[in-house]
């Protein structure tokens, strides 16, 4: 089952999603609606029925642990890769192949056993353990890698988020980043050492800034980071 984008669609990034279960299908539909090119891989062709008739991406049947299947999915041109099957082992192998063999820029894997999450992190693979907000979290890590929500509060109206400062923002103040938002600086980590920042602190590339912010403010940060430092 393969469906193509309409000619008038403006595709942005190529995203591969392994696993077409509930989370994988939800993630694929959400990213596809944003006009990204999405390819879904699953060993069971019937799983693609979850995507419905409105899905505008591609589907590839096969085992995601096999390199030829990943190549058929177009991994050599992929910007992001999400391993979202119900098997930790499959997710681990597929994610490592995407990162280490095919050099995909943004790789994230779903993890069912929380104790395995530390292994993923040590190997440099970002992971998601909560199924309740798994699809949203996977999407954020793939498409908005400079910002991630560390802890949603309530129903997500307020979030503790982490921003990895891009090179384009080096030399600018923290105040310029959070100006016009409902955000409170919580901590700044630089060179492995954390501190309580003032709004006047000058940012450096790869600084980690933790903020308490409303959901609307998080959207503003995403737009600013995606605009390479320009509002």
C-alpha cells in the first residue's frame, strides 16, 4: 500500500517511522499533515490500515532490522528516524542502524522497559518511555530537536522544557530568547555545570537552558529556533 503526496504539496523533511501500531500511526499522520515526507515501515502489511485513506506518505513492508528494508524506505535521505514498534530489541537495533550505519541526523526510539532507557542514552540515542504522550514526544524530538519537553504539568498547559542553544543564538542574551513569552528561566548548564541564570546572561552554543513555560510559549520557542535566531 503506497500513497503519494499531491504535486502541490511542499515537502519539508523525510521522516521514517518504524512500527505502525497506535503510536507509530498517530505519529505518521501528525507529521504527514505538516507536509513532511513520511515513510512507515512494518513487517505486517495489515498494520498500515491504521493510517486510513487520508495518509499521504509511503509504506514499506519488511523487517526494520534489515538494511535492505531501510534502504527501500529511503533511509539514506532521511532527516529523522523513529523506532516505535512494540519490541525494545527491534527498536534498539533499528535505531542504532539508522544512527551508526546510515548517519541519520535525528534518531529516537520508544522504550517499554524504563531500565533500558539509560542504555539508549549512553549510546546517544534519545528515547521515550511513556506511551501516554509517546507520539507527541517522538514528533518533537525529530522535528524540533533544539527543544524538548522534559515534564508536562497538568494537561500540558505548562511544561518544563530544555533548549539546546544553536550556534545562531550564541552571543545573544537569554532575555532575547524568552522576550514576549510566559517563561521563567530555571537553570543553565554549560560544560556540564549548572547554574541559576539571570535574564542578562549571554548564551553560548550548546548551552542547555531549562525553562518553565506555557504551551503557547513553547510554540514561540520552536518558531524562533527554527528561524535560526530570527523572530
